[in-house]
C-alpha cells in the first residue's frame, strides 16, 4: 500500500525528516509514536502533499505510484486521507456543504457521478449519528466554534464518508473525552478492512487498546528509531522515550 | 512555489477567462461624436420626448459644462475625452419596436443566450418579468399583463416619459438632483434609457422585476436612468444584472438610479454587476461611475440595497439611503471583488434625518492580483434624528501580496441619542484553509471559490434565491485562477 524509502524532508530550508523508511501493507494498521517535535505531523503533511514541505531525497510509493508527483486533491481522489491534528475553521461554509463539495470533487476526479445534496445528507446522517454529531453541527460553519473534541469527531466522520484506502490519523485521540474516544475508536475499527491501511499517530497507549495496531513505530529526530508489535506501546507508556531515543542516537 | 505565490499566479491567469467577451455585429444608429446641445437634442428627439424633457436635459447639460470631474476616490484612470465619445447608440430595429420575443432580432436573442440570459421560457417559468436593455433601447418586456392587473407600471423610462409624464415629472431628479455630481449631471443630460417602475398604494408587486443591462457598442458610453417609486404601503423587489462584451477601449458608464419609498413602502434593489473588467494587464474594461440613491420619504419605509460587484475596471459607486421618514430603515449589503488591476471604490451613505431611523451596512471586499478595493461609507445623523441607530461591518479578504484593501468610514453625528457601531476586519485566505480543502479533494480554484463564498455568505443570503445561485457562480468565475 505505502512504501516510504529514505525520506528527507525540509521545511523552510530546515531538515525535519532525515532518512525515514516505512512500509505499510494492505489492510494493516500501523501506529506512530514519538516525542513532541520529532516530525510526526511533518510526515503526515508530506503524505497529504502540503505545500512547503520539500522532499530533498527519498521516495514515497503508494499503490505502485509515485505519490510525490500528485497534488493534494489528486491524492485525496486516489484514497489518501489525513485527519489533521489541528482541523481548520472555514467561516461561512456550512459543514454539510463542505462535505458535499469534497465528496463530489473526489468523485468527479474518479469520473464517478456527482451526488445531490439529499444523497450526500443521507450518507452523512447515519455516520454522524454513530459519532454523536448533531444535525445542528452539520449546518454550522465548518469547525467554527466547534470544541476540540467535536473537530476531531468531524475528521473521523469525513474519513468514514470518503472511505479512503490509506487513512492517516494525526493525534485524532487528543482532546477527546473518554466516551468520545470510544466512539472514535469504534468508528475507526468499523473502517478496518483488508483493502484499507491506516497510520495512527498518537501519544497515548490508551487509544491503541481500542485500535489495536499491527505494528508500532517510534519516530524521533526525523527517523524511525524503533519498531515492534503492539506491546511496544505498552513499554513506551511505562518507560518513556528516553532510553530508545538515547540508544538510537 | 508557496501557496501565496501560487495564489497570485492563478489570479493573474484569470483575465483570459472573461466568459462574456464577444461582440455582436448589429448595425448601430449613433449620435454624432462628442457632446453638445445638438447631441442632447438628437437623443431627446430620437426618443420622441416632450419639450419639458428636452429642457430638463439641456439645463443638466449646461450645468455639467461648469462642473469638474471628481478626484477624491481612490481610483486612477487616464483622463476621459468626453468630446471624443459617442453618447447614443440604438439597435437599428428600434424604430419599429418588437411586439414579442418572436419579433426580436435573432442576433440579439443569440447574444442573450450566450450570456445565459434566460429571456425565454425558463425565465418565464421562474416568474420573472424581464425588461432587457440592449445597449440603450429596451427591446423586450414580458409579463406586462400580470403587472398591469396589479396596477404596477414597469416599462422603459423613455416610454414612461411619454405615457406617464405626471409621475416622471414629479419624481425624476427628486432623489438625485440634476446638479448632484459630475457623472449624475452628465447622465441627466444624455441618458438613453433604463427602467421605470411605479407600484401603487398597498400593492405587493406580484413578481421580482428584473432587468439585464448590457453594453455592446464600442466607444459608446452607457447612461442608464432608472426610477422606482413605491407608493404608500407597497413592496417591490428589483433585480439588475449585467455583463459586457470584451473590448480594448475603456467604456464609460454613468448610470443614475433613483428610488422613492413613500409611507410604509419597501424597496429591495439587488445588483449583480459583471462588466468587462479589463485584461490581466489592466487594459480595457468598463469605467463604472454610478449614482444610486434611495429616499425613504415616508414614515416606516424601508430601502435595501444588495450588490455583488465583480466586474468593471473601475467601480465608483455608493448606493445610499436618505432616511427622511421617522422609523425608516436603510440597508446596504455589498460584495465587491477586485482582481488584476481592477479598482473598486464603493460603499454607501446613510443619512439619518428622521427619528428612530435605523441603518445596517454589511460590506465584504475581496482583493486579488494587483487590485485595490476601498470601502467608503458615510453615516450621518442630523440633529432631528433622535435615537438613530447604525451598525456597520466591513470585512476585507486579501488573496496574494500585491493587492490592497482600504476602509474609509466617515461618521458625522449631530444627535447625542444616536448609536453608531462600526466593526472592521481584514483577513487573508490562509494557506492552511486551502490545504484543508485540497487535502479533502477540492481543487484549489474551487477551494478559493468556496472560501470566498463563505466569507460573503451574509450578503449572498440577501439576494433572491435564483440570483444568489448565479452570484455564487460569479464569485467563483471572477476568482478563477486565483491559486496555483
Ligand atoms: N515552518 C517551519 N519552520 C521551521 N521548523 C518547522 C516548521 N514547521 C515545523 N517545524 C519543526 O519541525 C519539527 C517537527 O514538527 P512536527 O509538527 O512534525 O512534530 P510532531 O512530531 O508532530 O510533534 P507533536 O507531537 O508535538 O505534534 C518541529 O521541531 C517543528 O518546530
Ligand atoms: Mg504533530
């Protein structure tokens, strides 16, 4: 599904990712953990194609294609989805309108027929209910005045709506209360499928008790410094990053 | 390339995309070049006007000769050579006016179709009466009957001058006096045609009245004149929309619109203005110097202006309300988009004369490319206007680094019980907003249109439904190419 080789990325001339390699197989869920500022969000932005993240060397192959050659909207249409650590507010654009615009843009890019407002609403409604997102929220301006947890739930709603092949969740668990965490985890687990891979960035082992990963990677100073099975997360929870990062340095 | 740079490049790519840049070749009947008493008399004669109208025009002309072109607006343009322009052009077929659409020159209809002006069935089904102005002469008026039944007069002003001289004499120039300003005075001398509306006492006009304006003749200034009178307790909603074919020379447009709302009457006037803005190098484009003013003459009356200004090289326009009657209400909702080298200096004046008068101003200015966008507004409260209230909100949105937004609010309050609130914001389309949209599959251009439409939502909501849809598309079109 995703094959990252020796990736170097610079932001405003400063190297942030320094030779990162990662392989995610079809249907697998990988967790990425690591200290603040280690480059986790940077990795997620690079995968989504954000401007200003310059790949100085290395490669990203997604479904056999060079991902780096595609603009963000093309990646989305091909099934790459990034749930942002900090979702963005867009005043005056109602959430449901935004969902419709995004869904139809993706469908258009794939030469599928567009859906009218009613059809979109039907699709959205069920998914919204299971994530405890009210109709009222859908009618409000996108993310404007949403609480931290509401914003995160809306990201998961979008993931459910777009049905991506590769979902990257950047700290989708932070800011969620215990009940919301369960809802979100259920939502994510519901989407686990043999054809769908996930990259779950998190600081907390707790999320990984709900969303059990196939692999856990530790990202530090722009590189993967350790990896293992789900038990690695437990170990990190107990001991912190100190020893691993030191060993790697 | 950074997002901001991309934004700029795409904005610059926009000029080629002016959708309505084409010209129909219909023979014109022209007034002689230049401006003189003869030109004024020629126009008046063409219209078969009565003597008093000619005198009115001539007095305006003589006054205009003594006036100076205003220079206070934040717009720059080469000096206009008034002696070298044409002041009147009419389609050849105007002498025997078409009785129905079938009689209309097919070339005209073709033009309308290209513009997407649904003069035909679609519009009829939508229940809109269209008094379409092609260049200077109205060529088709529909839905006359329904309006007749309600007693509403909706016709070309040239016709009103002949058929309803008492109404015209009573109200023409009563809101915008002949001497008002350079461009309005010029208009008074040479106005070619426009719309006249009279809604009788207590009548709610049974449909939205809609006029499409269009400039076609090269080098022919357009001088539309519109007069709308809402008699006591009546209501009317009027829509004005326009586009123009692509031209290299600058074309002067100096319209005058006068609204009169008598006691308890309400007038809603909506405009979508999409004249040729010039190319990406700032060449060509319409000079749009418009005087629009409404007079809330009676108590409890209301006038509401909504405008979506996306076209023209220069826009100089301040739809205003004179709140004369007690408890009268004035509203101004505006979206002004300036791209490339476009210059917009627009806003409103709310003149509070009566007691308990209220006004509300919502202005959304969007600048892209090298454009300059100025909001200029006056809120004046006179000593008699006890408890007058105003709320003003001016929001500016910048796309790229080379454009400018300016807010110039003037407040003159001479009554201590008045309450005036002013809020202003300036923002940019953030890179993170664009990325959020594109990462969800929305292409950059569409993302800009989406974000800008969101920014303008409050104003778009004021437009009648079907107009709002058109306006939303227009916002998208006029900002096409505004990102990489
Ligand atoms: N525009 C920028 N200019 C310079 N440095 C930047 C820029 N953007 C990010 N960085 C730096 O890149 C490093 C990695 O940031 P990133 O957001 O990827 O970390 P993270 O692993 O997601 O951290 P957290 O766990 O706190 O979310 C940080 O040191 C950050 O300060
Ligand atoms: Mg992060």
